[in-house]
C-alpha cells in the first residue's frame, strides 16, 4: 500500500514540558507520513510504519526525541508514537519506526499532532556502520516469513569494546521496515563484524533499500 501523508499540527504544550521553547528553536519538525504494512491480525491490530523529517538548526549535534499523537477527525487521541534519532549539525534526518495499533483506529487517523520535542546536545557517534550484508537462509514459510542472517561491519572509535548495535531496515521512501539488535564484541579503537540470524516477512525484506545504525 502506498504511503499516506497526513498533516502534522503543533499542539498547545503545557508549561510543565521543560525546555520546549529552546528545543523548538533548535529543531524543526516536518509533516508525518504513514505506511500501512499489514491488515488486521487475529487481535484486530495492524502494523504500520511512520516517519517524520527533523532538521537541526543548532550549532552542535543533537539527540532528538519526538512524541506524535494520532488524532481522529474530532481531535481525540487514538495512539501515541515516540521517535528518536541522532541529527548532525545542520542536517535533516528522517525519524521512523514500525509499530501497530487497532486497525479500526489506524483507519480513523485524520492527522498526526506534535505533542513534544526534546533535543539534547551530543557528540558525534563513536560507533559507525561501514557495511551491511544479508543472506537468505530459507524460502518463505506458510506465513510469508523468511529466515535470513544479517552481518554488519562497524568501526568502534570508543575506548571500550562495542558490544551491541541496533539496525533499522529502511525502504526507498525512508520508512522503517524492520529493526534488530546485534550483540557481540568489537574491541576499542578497532573495526569488526557483528552478525545475527533472524526472520521477517519476505515482501518487506525485498523492499529494503538500506540499513541504518540507530544512534540516539
């Protein structure tokens, strides 16, 4: 199903949300879009992916966290989503996450509203992704899932070993299709490889355009 772009409106934020004015000045938040990924399951829930672009206006790198509310046409909250990402100086980064809600509620979303945004100054990531490869291990099963393994090459510039990374699989339009955590050990100030066997729907696997390291 093609992505659905919906307006993003700022909600009135109470004075208890600390640092709103300062954070609003340091980042700008664009319009949210959603991609419906599945129909309702046996519980009536449907999976979807949501994305929103965030642009840094700060002079330092930022760790940005955004909370969005799904509202119906009468302004009632149907769900909330928390997105986060590392945003380099002066850059635009698409925050994205795959999640779910009741299918009947997903179909009733009229707009996504910005509830809150926070931006914390942060040094550039010391663990960087240099390459990702995947290998399919099985044909699709009865539910359409395949087993595959993912291998990530990383550069660890920390003074301590890197023992865990999280990867996002992104489609050509910037939506998260899948997220997984790889564990192992890459020595300090060295490069190395982490790998993991996992599974996901084959139709989503075929749509992966890139892999992104989650730094936030």
